[in-house]
């Protein structure tokens, strides 16, 4: 909730309700403008190549986009299997 009020997901059309926002944030920084505007650019071709080299299996465009948006999430079904149940039936 705090990250939402900070503007990490964008800003609602009519802004945030005050004084709720001020009280909830308690001096925490606020994101002005589009949240993704300050992110560094990503070269998807290079990322795809590094994923292929690292995992050695077919990488889909969805895998590349997922890796770009969620870099800390495991990118390989074999890595997921270590802490999840069987993922064989997942599309």
C-alpha cells in the first residue's frame, strides 16, 4: 500500500487522497512522473543471448520479457523445480 501511495505503480487520474497519503508515507520519497522513466534501457537481443547461454534450452520471447521485467525470478523451469512441486504440466 505504501509503494502504491509513493507512486510506484503510477498516479491515479485525480491524484491521491490527502491527508491520507501524507500520513501513510511519513516522509518517504514520492515518485514523480512515470515510474519506469528512470530505469536503465535493456537490450533484449543481448538478454536473450545471455539466457540461451546460461540455460541452454529454447528461450521464448515471453521468457526474455519476463527476465527483463522480473530479473530476480528464476528463469528456468529446472531452477523452479528445486523449490516448487512439479512444473511439467504448466504451459
